[in-house]
């Protein structure tokens, strides 16, 4: 399983997700941690390790997979209305 890390900007956006939506969001993020190349994600500009995904219908994220150290870094997070 990959560890999930957030840039400061993505972490700030994550904090804006309302409490009642946070649990489904975190469950979706755990799924990405387990299967970072799947989970409904797609490669960005043909780069296998740079991915985009919609998480539990609650947010769109762009993330970078670092397979050698088992980390998924969320670079950008946009909460959906």
C-alpha cells in the first residue's frame, strides 16, 4: 500500500471538504493508496506516474506516484460542489 502525502495547497483544499463528506473522501483516497494506477485514474499527458482521478464523486485530484518509495503525492485537489 502506498502512503498518501499532500502538498500544502492540496492539504488546504482538503480541509474545505465538509465533515459529512470527509469519510467517503478518505475511503476513496485509501483505494488510490492501494491501487494508484487504477481506481478510475488516468495518466496525464502520457506520463504513467502523473495521474488524475475523481475521488468518491467529491473531488478531482492530480497526483504523482513514486513507486520506488511507495508514496502517492496529491499535487492538486479541487472539491466538487
